[in-house]
C-alpha cells in the first residue's frame, strides 16, 4: 500500500499541489484524474521520488520514502515498475535489451534465464518475437507495451503508469487498459495510473482521485463517479455531449 | 558561474559512486571506447596528415636561408606537432565530434524521460551515463593523440616528397635531432586533461538539459563551446607549468 500525507509541491511561487492526502491499496487500479495542469503528473513524480515534495510525506508499506536518501530508496525502487507517457525506452538498446536491463543490474540470473524472462514478458504483452527490434522500429502502441514489459520484468509490487492512452487509437487504448488490469490482478500490484481518458476511468477505476487546481477535489470509485454532484468533476467527466447523454441514460 | 561550477562538481561526484554492477558498467566503457576511439579515427587521421604537411611546408618556407640547416624544419615540425598541433587541434576537433554527440545523446535521454526511467529503476543515472564516457575519453583521446602525432609527422614527410622544399632525409634527421622527452610528457598530460574536459563538460550540459529538441541542440552547442574554451585555457596552463 502507498500512502501520501499532506503533499505540497511548489515550483518557485507556483503551488502545483496543495495538501494531497490519499491511500493507494494493493491489488487495486488507483486512478489520478484531472484536467491539464491540475498536478496529476507532478503528484505521480512526487510519489515515485522524481520530484521532492515541498512538504508532506509518501509511505510505501509504512516506510517513509520521502525521508530516505537515494541509496536507501534503491530496495523500494527495485519493486517499482513505471510506464512513462512517451514510453522512455532506451533508444540505443533493442526491445530485449530494454527488458533485460534491470535484470542485468540487479539480479544474478544467467543469460538464458534473463532471455527467458524477457520472452515471457514480451509474450505477456502480446509482442512475442519482437525482441530484436529497436524502439525506432515500433509503433506507439507497441512502445507502450514494451514499456509495460520492461516495467514488469522485475515483478514489481508497485506499478505506475503515466498517461497510458495518450496518442493511441481507442482499440489499442482498451487493450492497454486491459493489460494493466490483468497485470494488477496477476501480480497483486499497487497500481497508480494518471489519465484523463474517460474510457479508462469507467473501465478500470477501482479507486479514483480527482485533482482540481492542485487539490484533491473528489475521491471514489468508477461506480460512484457517474452519480456525484461535484460540479467541477461533472464538468470534467461529462464535458462532451456524448458523455452527457450517456449520463442521462444511467 | 559558481552555481554552475558547484553543480558540475556535484555531478562528477555522483558519476564516480560505486557502480551497481561492475560488469554492466565495463561493457558501457567498451562501447564508448569503440564509439569515441574507432569512430574518430577517420577525422583525426585526415586533419593530422594535413596539419603535419602544412606545418612542415610553412617552417621550410620561413627557414629558407643557406645559413640554417634544412633538418631544423624537421625538428621544429616534430616539436610543434607533439606539443601543440596534435593534442590541441585534435582535442578541438574531438570536442565537436565526441562532445556534441555526448551532450545531445544525454540531453535527448533527459527530455524523453529515459534518465527518469533509469532513476526509477534505482540506477545511479550520472554514474551509468557519465562515468563510462569520461573513462573512455581519458583513454581514447590520448590514444588518438598518439595516432595524430604519428600521422602528423608522416604528413610532414609526404610534404617533403611532394613539395621538394626539404630533402626527406634532412627531415628525418631533423625529427631525430636534439629530442627532449619532456615534450612527450607534456603531450600526454594535455591529451588526458583534454579528454576529461571534453567528456565531463559535454556530459554536464547534456545532463541538465530541460525542454525539448531546441534545448538539446543548445546544450550540444554550449557543451562544444565551453569545452573548447576550457581546452585552450588548460593548454596554456599546462604549457606554462610544464615547460
């Protein structure tokens, strides 16, 4: 479980996060949603330690991650898998090398064991036989799937996903969402997804927090979101005429 | 300026922390050696032959007096090639060839979140990205300088054959005449220092890139410009101290 307590983050005078509190439970798909500039990605980066919060604390299974030094964080970081918005695959490495990279650094597995693991991860994301390709030879959806394969190569306890559906067609988006959902159940990971894709919200949102102007404005599940009276949340979720019409039918 | 110097020194300290796994870092060093060393052989070879040839022809032109033995042109070419032309001009060329590549590679990794991905995995990103490049620079730039010296002196010999300003035998006599080994020491110190400057300064500018493609280009330019300035400054300092 991950717990964030009173997270504030300022860039100069600009307060991006103002006192965020929440808990992200294991085996659940926790979604952080909100409009552009609401602080979603900043919150995610504070949780994983890419940004240091101005104040507040992040706990991983009760351990205070914020107070740890870089080397103290390494054991927790080995349990983290992250899919970045642009996949962040290493350009100079093949797909297979991208996936075996953390295994090379942090395990004593033999070469064949590492290759077996890479092939298993690739098969898991439906990219069997694509290990020798380089990132420049992959489509956007394939890059996301390789990013997921790399993220799960170390069998993470915590899975972070930043905008998994950006730049993808609706069908591929659904496939990525299903994959995230399956992996969360399979590995019992604490999964935190930053998104503003409403299909994802309705499809996989076990626990959702809605950020508005850097504050936690609403918290609930995908079942509850359709019936909330929160004005800002309704404006965000039901912005399109299609979603408004869908809500009226609910 | 002090802020940048402090960040540069801190980055260097982080770069030389204990590696997560020595074998992985070692293979990175080997990869960098091939990229920096073998990849730069062509350009270093071409400029060295021409610079050696031009230096010999110009010295021969300036010493066209019957009172000065022709072999002196060989001695002057040798000393200027070993002391200045090979280490410094090679370093300036390598700052453009290797330095821009390092700054743009690391800068692109920064703006495409690849460095964030390394940090999330628990990898010491400065150590993994920068230390292999610096170690490779420290070994490959001196080796390239040795090649440059050899080719520069050969270029001078070729110029003697082609221009006939000096007899090739006189040139060879001049090369062997009154040789002072200290110049080899100065050349070695210069090339090692320049290797460190090129790789570390360009890595620094690449690592602290923020923004997008435009900023990556600016980082590469800044890396090359600052490397060149520091190379010339170090050149003066080493020459003043050692000679």
